[in-house]
């Protein structure tokens, strides 16, 4: 039996993502990521609370926007193009200043911390674009992900390769030679190399086929089952809300709807306005 914490075949169809090994016991990376729901004083594990702000001295893009995720859960942000979904993610990760509001991780106010300091606290972010080093090999990309670590990264790399077997096969190939879906696996794998408590993904399934999207979602569910919280933006709103513990519909930098993924899928107004009926 493997030590892979993600190992769980979940009926995968696509070999490029599917784990060929039989299902095993899901284990977390460490005691810190043990899957307990909620956190201190009933607060969410990670929250961008009432965030207002924009880029540099420009106009505000976010207007009192709140997004959060609980331990080991999946929170999904959907909404029209330009709604501020990526901006909200960047605000939570410290890539732009929030003028008002706060970001808290496990009860600690991290609003003023740099992105690097947030990585050290257990946050990992896969941005929407330019999320891999195309001229570097797959393995070098994974090593880059672990740049802050001083401990042995071999075990984590094996776990990533077990999660995404195609990456092991292509580990010595430049990442730029991989398909869109494989590149997204490199990006997610690179983020996992930091052993994060929270994994933030901005459109992880952008540009991939429906089958690859389903497989990638299955892998993301496995990661969440190890106790890692997932906060992700998705253009494939319907499919993403199906796997979401909590969903946010953002419109013009504001929370338009917030509920469980299922409730949003069942809401006639959300369906009509944002899910194509
Ligand atoms: N670096 C930037 N500097 C200035 N304005 C920006 C910057 N990035 C985005 N914006 C503006 O912020 C607003 C929200 O953009 P954002 O990228 O957050 O939307 P989004 O919801 O992620 O859209 P999409 O679905 O297309 O990815 C837009 O009006 C955009 O022009
Ligand atoms: Mg975006």
C-alpha cells in the first residue's frame, strides 16, 4: 500500500490524470492538516472578510467582498468575466492592498503580510495565467514549488507523481511541451510541493476538455479529503458548484449569492442569470 495521501481512484476514465493504483487509505500530510471541520471560535479557516480595494491607486474593484473556506472543504467562486474573481483571489493572497476589510487564516489577521509570508503560513496560489515555468522541466517546476522548504521534498514529489502519474512519465520534459491539462497538473503539483494548508486555484480547468476537467475535479476532491482547504475560481460554474461545499457568485466586485454549491445550483435566479438556465 502506498503512502500517497491522495490515493483514491474514484472511477477515473482518463489515464493522463487517473491514478492506476487501487484505492488506498486517505491520509493527511501532517497533523496540521488533519480534517477537522471549522476552526477556532467557529470562524472559517481562511476568510477574506468584507474586502474593498483595487489595483494601485486605481478605482476599487472589490466592494465589501467576502469569501471564505473551511478546513478540508471546497469553496468555489463563479461569476461573469470581469466580476473580480481573480482580483478577490489576489487580495486574499496579498497581491493587492485591501483598503478596507481583512484577511484571516486560522483566526490570525494576515492582511498586511506579503504573499511570500502567506506561503510560509501554509497558503499556495495557482494563478489564472503564467502558472508554470515553460522552459523548465516538469521536475524542476516541482522543485521550484518547494523553494521555501528546508526539509526533504522527495516524499512530497512522490505524492504529486502518484496523484498525477503522467507527470512522472514526463518529468524530464520541458513543461512547455505538455498539453493544457497536463500543464494545469504541473501548476497544481507545484503548489502542493509547499505542503499547503490552503490551496487557491484560479480556473484550474481553463482550456481543458470536459473529461480532463472531470478528472482534475476528482483530483482536487482527493486533495481536499486530505484536510487541505480548496478555494477556487471556476468558469465551468455548474460542474464546479456540484463539488463545492460552498459557492460564491460575484458580480461587479460584490457578493451576489452565497450558499452551498447545491443550493446555488437549485436557485432559479442563479440558474437563469449565471448557469445558462
Ligand atoms: N492588474 C490589473 N490592473 C488594473 N486593473 C485590473 C488588473 N487586473 C484586473 N483588473 C480589472 O479588474 C476587474 C476585475 O478583473 P478580474 O480579472 O478580477 O475579473 P475575473 O472575474 O477574474 O474575470 P475573468 O472571468 O475574465 O477571469 C476588471 O475590470 C479588470 O479590468
Ligand atoms: Mg479571472
